[in-house]
């Protein structure tokens, strides 16, 4: 699902920052931006905008007043330099509010709320979209490309970029996105195993010497993430747990 967005802010730098965040986010599309709420009213009233990032303190028509004019499916995320507006933002049923200076991770959390709120949740839709048909859209080479969740083997982080390694694909798909933000977006079947790697648990076939093996590729298990990996192994390896319990019993007998 792609959310069509508008930005309303009387600070050009704030618009530029939010626009850059929208461009980095695969499920958002920037339609237009405005320096005042008055300019935006006519455009928003057309009814095809899903999400508006709206500053609160603006002349003539402030963000709170503007949000009361918004109808239909359009939802609002407030952007403000003052946390005292938090309560007011919930009174007008805003999705969230972002406190300036806005961090990309917080931006992702807020837009994920909007994505969930606007996603169709009928029984028919759920039946038509089983787990093995789930997918995401990722920006790569100036295009939005569809990736089926079940096809992802692992993801590698490289500074501001990530590489998606996909079953059946010779080359990884590269996208401008942070690994931390992506980790928060992915479903629970994905596991962070290293500061530079996320793997899909069901695709793990071999673990060797603190490394996960994907063909000729060896993914290291970082010290910070080793407990998570061990918990995953224990949950899916009752035989190993039995061996561990038997070894513990033997050690107790020998100590008597």
C-alpha cells in the first residue's frame, strides 16, 4: 500500500527534511508541499491525499484548525517544536505528532501507525492476502519494486543503504534505507543477528561456528545479538534442549 502525502510547514528547511524522509520510505509518495495551511486547503479537499504532515504553529490558519477541516480518509501527523501540543493533537484524532528536530526513526514509527490505520482490514482482504503473499515496495534505481516477504533470504546494511538478497535473484536489490528503520518495519519472522545483517528465520538452514551459512556466504553472529539467536535456536531445537538437560543431570550426579 502506497500512501499519498502532503507536507505543510512555513519553514522551508522543515519541508526539505520531511520530503527527504518521504523519498527514503518505500510506502510513501510525496504529492505536494505548502508553506501555509491556507494554500493547502483546496488541494487536500480533493480527497485523494492519505496523509498530511502538518506544522502546528502557522499564521492565519494553524495546524490544529486545519486538521478540523480535513474529512474522509485523510489522516494527519503533526510536526511541532513544542511538546505542549501533544494533548491537543490527540483531541483532533491525529495519527501522531513528531517533535522537531525530527529523527527518521521516529518518522518511521509515526508513518507505520498511519499505514496500519489506513490499510483495509476486511475479512475478504485478509483471505485474499495470505502470509505467503505478503510483499513490500522498495525504492531502487528510481523505481518502486515489489519484494515478496517469503523470498527474502537476508538483508545487509551499508551506512544509509541496504541490500536485499532474494531467492532466485542473481544480484541483490539496493535501496536507500537504514537497517534500524527497516528492522522496525519487518514482521516478527525476521531476526537481527549482527549490526549489519537481518535474516529471515525460516531461511536459516545451517549455523556453523557462530556464523549463519547461505550457500557460499557466511553471516557472522554479533556478540550483541548472540542471545537472541540462541533463544531462536532453543525454541526450534527440542533435541538440543534435551541434550542440555541430560548433560546438566550427569554433571549433578558426578558432583555428588
